[in-house]
């Protein structure tokens, strides 16, 4: 007899579309990033306040890096919304924030993502990430 193991929380999300799951996961992921980076300056300009979780490599064109913690950091609304992420400054500060080795690994993941033009999120992976980031938010909020 063969047993199939479902990812945690899979039954809770029966009937939900993949798009809905991605939006919900993005909500918790971005919330986690803001909690994780609380007290740090904007990744792009260094100002002392931020409201956004901003991607170094944008989600559009890089879906594999959407929930990559090294790719997303707290950024102010001015840099993220009005300066399209202020990418030049972001790129200068990112290796200092995550370390050169992690930055190089992110560059390699980006190169691999560029080669995989048919990437599509799998439902069970998204559900697993959703449950993971919900828990991470709870953990950080309880500190």
C-alpha cells in the first residue's frame, strides 16, 4: 500500500486558485520581510523608514525569485514605487547586507532562472511557502 503525503495545510486551501494562493503567499512573505528588516534602513537609499518589501530582481520576468529572501529587502516607497526600486543603489548595498557569497549565489540563481523560460509555480510548493511564512510572521511578531 502506497501512502501519499500532502504538504502541511493543503486541505485548508482546496478550491482556492493558484493565483489566490500566490497573492496570499506574497502578502505573508512581504510582511515577513518587513518584520525581518525592522530597524534597518531602506536597502536602496539608506533612509530610516520603509514601507515596502522591494525586489532586487523584479517578479515580472523572474518568477522563480519571487519568494527568495536574498532578493527581497525593506525599501522606502520613494525608491520602490517612484524610482523603480532604485536598482543602482540597491545593487551597491545588497552585497553589504547579505554578504558577497550570498550575493554571488543570488546571481547564479538569477542566471538559472533566465534559462528556465517555462517556469510555473506548483500548487503544493506555494501552499508550503504560504504556511511557512505565516509561521515565520507569527514567530517574529511574538518577539
